[in-house]
């Protein structure tokens, strides 16, 4: 059986270039789309895309629903199936406008990749994501050893991400010049920091406690005073490997290189929470922790807007919809308070900014 079709490879290469250059899509996103198209090709026996038929789309949907995730042994998640189908839908729509294909493929053919209405709602549903409390993060930090410079670096990584809300890949690529301890700010400069969508912004340390902030301050002082690191050196240097006292290949110190990815940070988080006897919380979950903290601390829409911007969100609705699900216990507490409001007039008071945000949310969620 053929493993590829030459014409398909050429048009796929053109499509991926379109996604990168015209749609400005990140390489990781293009890779996911490429994987989905490859699965579809496999299901058709690598037939020429010019011979596309809606029956192929229907067969592909059935195969996705029957497919087993090799890591979990369970069927594919509804969200995974939906994202793959949408990748194929967009690709077929793009093909329908290309010479050699538009006479054979109609725009409406792409609609056969639509998921069922119920599955689409399940895939797009906003769910409450597990996130640690500040107390659990402190437990993890307290359980982390700090006897060696590598251990102190690892501890500082965990403290820094809750202090700054930095994404793991951004933290892995930050230099000392990005941190201003006097102003308590972090410069997410997309020219050198791997920020999401390459967006630059400056944030201020979040109010998570002096104990956590001091872990980061001591780490930066150690790098500058003891290791003689300069502004362009990494905030969290990669590990240097070499031969230890027993002539075994092992970690022996720090390099002056940045981590090339966030893999090491995720490993640090996993080990930190396991050591504390807690379930694993990934670095991104700390952003949910900070959102929940903001819901408790912020007393006005203006304060919450500032909190949202400090997380790198241009629109406060991003914080509300992506991170701001109210925990069930907090939901019950709020509803109980509203039930005991003095009168309907007091319960119904709402300022204009809050009303604007709520109206915008209602329009978006329809």
C-alpha cells in the first residue's frame, strides 16, 4: 500500500506554507493539522485529494470515534475528535478554491466533516480545570530540597511561575534582564522570550506572599553575586552534564544556556508535587490559581481588568471565559450571600462597567 501520494505532498506543502505565512499560525499548530491530514490520508489509502468524496469524510468520522488512545486505552476524547475534524474541514474548503481541485471539490463538501451538534457542544464546553490552592503550592515548595544550586533553581522555577503567571515556555526562555526586582516587574519581551503568540507585555508580581517572592529574589541574587551572571544570561539556566566523583555521567551544575523547551520545567513540577504527596498540577494550572485569587481579591471591574492585563490578557473576557470558572464551593457561597441581600434593589445594583462585561459575555455565549 502506498505511504504517500506525490500530488498530495505538493498541495499539503503549499497549504502548510499558507497556514504559516498567511494565517500566521504557530509551527506547533501546523504540526497538529498536518497530523490530522495524515490520519485522513491513511483512512483513504492515500488516494489523490482530487478524488475526494463525501463518503471519505463519513468513514473518517466513524474511524475517529472507534479509535483507541494508545496511552489511556480509552476512546479518543470528544475534543480531540472535534479538533481533527475541524482541521480537515478547513483544509477541504481551502482545496475547493485551488486550480485542479475546485472543479472536483465543492465548498459544501467540507461540511461533511462537521461533528454532531451534541458532540460539538461537549467539545466546546468550558470545564472547571483542576488547579492547586496557594496552600498546596506552598506545601510543594516547602517539600522541595534546596541543598544544591540545581535544587534551588528548581524551587525558584515553581515560585516564579506562581509569582508572575508566566507560561512555562516563557519562563524557560527568560533572561535576568527581563526581571526588575526594584519595580517588581517581568518584561515579557517577545523578541527574546517565547511568549504566547509572540505578544510583548510587562506584568507586576502577583500578591502571593513575601515567602514565595523571596525565593525568587534569593535565586536572582545568587546568580548575580555568586555565579556572576549578567543581564543576558538565563534566569533559569539549563543543567550542565558531566562526570561526577564516581565517574558517572550526571548533572554537575549550571550552563549559561537557556532551556530549549519547557520539558524540564514540567518535570520539575511533577516531581515537586509528588514529593509533597499531592496530585500533579502542571505549570499552566497556576494561571487558574491566580484567576481564582483575583476573583477573591478584586473589588471592582477596574481591579479585575488590571489583574487580567497582568496575566497578559488584552480582553478581560479571556480571563472570565478561559480561566474564570467559579468553583462549586465558591458558587454556593456567592448564591447564599445573594439570597440574603437586604432587598431586591441592593441585590440588583450593578455598575456600568460590570454591566458592559456581562452583556458582552451574553452576546458571545448566545
